[in-house]
C-alpha cells in the first residue's frame, strides 16, 4: 500500500487533476502535478509542479524520482510515456485502458470485439479510404449511404466535441477530412438521441467494482451542460448498462475509475458512445451528493485501498459554468451562495474563453426532477438567459 506522506503523481493539471490533488492531500499524501501549463488549476494546490512537456525524458526521470505512484486526469498521455511509467512506478489505470480509450478506432473495435453495441461507423484512415467510401456512396451502396447524417471524428486528441465535423451527406467529406488534417478518423452515423447517460465504475485489484448510480447527461454543442443522478431511466436499462460497464472493466483489467458514456436511441436501444479511463465531468456531482467522491475513489485505488460503495444521498443535478458566462466580467455569485441546497465550484482559471470549463454548480434535492429544475433556474439567474430544461420525451414503445 502507498501510505500517507508519500507522493502521488498526477498526469495533467486541469480541474479533474485539481480534485484528485485535493483528495490526495486530504488523505495526507504529497502531490506532484505534471502539466506544461504554468497556470494549471491542479498545480496551484499541489506540493510540486513539473512544468514540462510530456515527451521530455528528463521530465519523466524527475517525475519517477519523486512519486511513489501516479494517476491521470486525461487519457491523451503519449503511449511511450505510459509504457515507461508503468515499468517504473505504480500506475493506475494501466496502459491497456489508456491506449484503448485515447484512440476512437481502437476503442470502437474493442467494443465490437466484446459484442457491445455502438452507433454504426466506418474507419477512414487515409485519403484513399475516403475516396473509396465516397465512390461507394455515389454508386448507390446502401450501407455506406445509410451512415448519413454523420459525424466525422478524429480518432485521437478529441474532447468536448473538438475534432468533430457534422455532415448531412457525402458531399464535402474529403474537404472536411482534410480540414481535420487527413489523420485517421471515424465516420459515425448521427443518431437521434432519446437520452445520454454515463456510468462511473471504480475497481481495484480484487472484488467486483463499485458503481455510482447512473447519471443522465445533456450536451450542448458537444460540451456537457447538465448532469442529473439518479438517471430517470428504466431499471432494466440500468442493469444492462452496469453489466456492460463491468464487462469493459474486466476486459481491460481496469484498475481505477472508469466512465462509460452511453447513448439511448429513439427505439430505447442502449449503445456505448465512448469511455474515459478516469473520473468524469458528469461525476462532479459525487463531490456534494455522495459519501465518497469519484476522486477519493481514484486516490484510494491508486494507493491500494479498496473502493467504497458511493452512498448517494438523495438526488443531485450539476450545471457546467463555461467561460461564455464571463462575457461581462465575473458573474454575480450571490444567488447561488445564498441557496443552501446549492454548491458553487470554481476551478481557479484566470482566463475565461467561450466553451472553457470554469466551474460548475451542484443542486441537491429530494428528486432528480426537482434537482434539475432548481439547478437550471439557478443557472438561468447566473447566466441571465433563458435556458429551457431538456424535453421529457417519453421513451417510445419498443
Ligand atoms: P467527446 O470526446 O468530445 O466527448 P463524443 O463522441 O462523446 O466526443 O461527442 C460529444 C457529444 O456529441 C456526445 O455526448 C453527443 O451529445 C454528441 N454526439 C457524438 N456522437 C454522436 C452520434 N453519433 N450521434 C448523435 N450525437 C452524437
Ligand atoms: Mg464524450
């Protein structure tokens, strides 16, 4: 076991790393954050900040020298670094999970191999692949044509909807492929969503992973806007989501926190969208509504302690606060601070940009409906704009 007093390393220094650092420090560990950003939100509260590029071998040696174990807050860690670190220190999660989740092509083929349903897609690795695909659509290939409307996604380095382009038909596919840099991509069918949900699992070396109650998510422009737990979905679907999550954990021998993002389509079918080998934005509500947060679990598992059943206390909703809200300067927080059911979180980022995650609010209430409507009302008060709660379309009969 890694004991308090020893140093935990965190790869990446955004808000997820910041919460991991807080959890580690609360438990008495020292923290070293590795992130090239001089204004990293996690480094602000760490004992040490390694402000170097992830490809620097000198930095890697310095990191390994000072930490007993390391975890990560984002999956885009260079594969060679994952390999080197896993050979030198305790690392959770390990390379298999991280490499699978950081590459959409690997991720989708992993899911397909496991027999887990996803949206229909094809892999486009080169311009030749794109030309051949365009030709097949123009020649009337039904399967190829049925992918539209579609989303072209870069296989690597995408987050918050970045590196994705929507296409109504095959016209312009080559141009958009070039816009993304002619790198390996997926072309996914854009499906009509009934709901999006996420599942957070925490697994150590032994025993079955513990799971948080399913979370229901709404994205706006590819960025998470609201999360509500427990998700308002059919219990059978919850059971299926947990079975899928557990089978993914097992197949990846995943040690640590794992998030599975699901789509529910209009026919009620459950599909896996993607996975993250780490705590997730949708799990931020665990900080205020559960006995143990996703970040405490991350640190516990890393240090060799077993994960704890999450113990959701009532319902909760979270709304992200993006940089857009800072258009006229710092928003007025008095409304949220004076509401005793609300919690305000700010990540300490000095520079606000549209789409940049600056903080979030969590609202605790007796039911998910109440939590969401009160959180959105509060958000509306902060934003000063009309925000319509997500529609409550009934699940079509299947
Ligand atoms: P990111 O890595 O940026 O989170 P995602 O693939 O999860 O990328 O896409 C972000 C969001 O865009 C999703 O949560 C969903 O709202 C929407 N989206 C992505 N792919 C599809 C799809 N095939 N059909 C419908 N909506 C999609
Ligand atoms: Mg996603």
